[in-house]
C-alpha cells in the first residue's frame, strides 16, 4: 500500500480528471471519466452544514459554512494550530528526548541486546507514524477523533456511539497527558532533591514541586503550541538534553561512571527493554500532520507539503536515535571495570541538566490536552477553568505517596506503549479488513447499475463503477504489504508486550 491509501496513484487521478472520452462500445474500465454535477443540484453548492464542536468542550452547534473555511477554523482554534516546518519538526523530535532517554543508561542491558532493541523500536515508531499518516489520508481527515469514528462508527444512525467514542478519545488523551506530566514532575524532583548541600535545609517534595510548578505556569498559560514562549522553551529543553548528553559522553570517555537513576517513584515495569520501548513512544502525530498542512483535509495541500511530513518524521527519528544509541553503550554495564565514581559537582551538573530537560518539556506536553467536560455556565464564567484544573490535577498526582506513584508510572508505561504501537495497527486492520472500502471515484449518490435510470446515466454509472473496481484492486495489492507489517506490529510486538506486562505484574517473571 502506498503512502496515500485513500486514492489511487497520481497518474490514475490525473487521467480521471483529464476528461478524455471513453468508447461507448466495449468500454475500457481504465479509461478516463469525468463527472459533471448538475448546476441546479443542491449537492453542487460549496456551502455545507456540519455539526462542528465550536469551543472544543463537547457542545455541537449546527452551522452552515464553507468546508475549506471550516477545516481551517478547526485547526486555527486548536491547541496545535498551523505551524512552520521548523516548529513541526521540533514537536516531532522533542518527545524522543525526555524521560525515556534518562533511563537508557540504567537498563544494564548488554550492548548486543540494547542497540538492536533501540533500533527496532525507533523503526517501529517511524512505522506507526506512517500508519497514522495513511489513515488520515484514507478517511480524508487529519483528525484523530474522525479516524476513530470512521473506524468504529461509520454511517448514519450512530450518533450516540459517535458521541461516546468522541468523548472517550478526548478523555483518554487528557488523562494520559495529566499522568505523564505528573510523572515528569515527580522524577525531576527526585533528581533535584539530592543536589542540595547538607548545610541547607532540604525542602520537602511538596515545596519543591510547587516551586517548579510556579516556574512552568507562565509558559503553560500559552493558548497553543504556536506561542513563541512555548516554541523557545521546547527548543531549550532539547538544548539542555544535548548538554546532558555531552556531559554524559565526557564522563564515559574519561572512564567515569555515568550516574543512573532508578528512583522509588517508578514501578516494576520500568526495567530493561520496556524502558527502551518507552523511549520511542510519541503523541500528537495526527494533529502535527494537520498543523503542518494548515487544514484537516489531507487533499487540500500541495504534494510538496505532503511529502515534507514524512521527511520530517523520518529525520526526527534518525536524529533522536543518534543521540540515544550511545547511551545504550554507556549503560551496558552499571559498574564497568576501571571506572571511577563521579565527583559531587559533576553528578549535580548531570542531575540538574536532566531535571531541566523534563521540566521544560511539560508545557508542550500539557497544552494540547483536550478540555475537561464542564457545565456551560462554568465555562462561560471561567473560560480557563479547564486548563487550570488540568494543571492542578497533574501537580496533585505528582506529590502522592511513592506506592501510588509506582502504580501510576506502570499505568502510563502501558498506555504509552498501547497508544504508540497497538492503537494505530488496530485501527488500520479494522478499517481495511472489517469495513467496506471507501470509494475512490464513485460518488456516494451514484445509483447501482440495474436501477431504473436513463440509459446515458446508466452507462456513465457503469463506467464509474468499472473504474472504481479497477482502482480498488490496485490499492488492495499495495495494501497487502502494509498489512503484513501491521499484523506483526499488533501481534508479536503489541500482544507480546501486553502479555509480558501482565506476567510481570502478576510476578510470573
């Protein structure tokens, strides 16, 4: 299957719209066809009626707007509005350089295991991003909610199911980002508390968390990822990670043991290969695709821009892998022979860099969180109430007792694994194997051959359907290649990971 599962090849589409006439006797199914709508038909108008969630809070308002303007308005009003290629690349790269990379030196896996495992998950991460990209092209909407609805609630008469699925997608996204933010905050505090000199009074975890939260709050107050302060803060987090990586590399070159952190805040799943899998988990792939295009319609964009997303995605994975693989070599042995212990100043420097990279990445992680459903009166009186509640929930979760934090860390690891490696594969399989294929050239209102229609209309419909069958066969053969990779991703990787996590929690291994 090619990168555009929704349509045929460019040559097929160009030939279709070129308007070449087809022979009437012994028609050729591959001949070009053109469908000319009736000018007086209501379907030819550009003004369409949509149920559009105007404020993002779950209230649907039926408004009559131009389709292109509606799509552009949705993207501009979202937390991830149209972004430049440079900014989109930043948000594609930054998720790989956060908590997971700090745990790579602590895995203790031998190099022959750690390096291939990291390369495998890096390739799987790029593969899943490509799956999201193709799903967006196939359903004609670069919107994760629409992809899920098209997969499990396609067609009319399923309003209740669609509403429930939409709310489930939004709620799961909010919960995931809140728990992950709490984990970042707690881990950063774990890194900073030992850095205080003995002569000073070591602050409690709650006080340290409040100080860090007060520092992040002005940046989090931005309305979208397009804000300059959010973009600059995210770039600084990447630069700080590079500084941490440089110091770590220097220590290894000087035969100084690289500090490793495995605090009590992390659960029993955060050991070995699962930590490497978490390193390449990502979020916001589909919204970033929409923001790069400036619209949620994958066809309303020049082909050059379509190709740029795939290029930026591959570059982000390749660059992050280059900054992570050496850490797997450093952590091949927790206590290498001939290595000396780091000095307190050097260990403090590494800890501060690691904590700052986590703290500075929180705004970009939390800002795209879907709003918490609240009564309309509260939302109207306090427009920022949902945003404040999300932040407060993350702060409260970060100061819970260690035993609760360990459970939460295991939950976030499983959720990150499922959302990155399992969900896109499952959606691809369901939408392509258990749902009727979406039409390529035949309009939904085209009558089936054999209905009582005019002879000319019947012939035109028959030509369209023959063209549709030909293009569907071509697309089927291309998709078979992707189906093999998707099934491998779903069963051995996803199923095996879930079974391992269940056995680990049950104490089987």
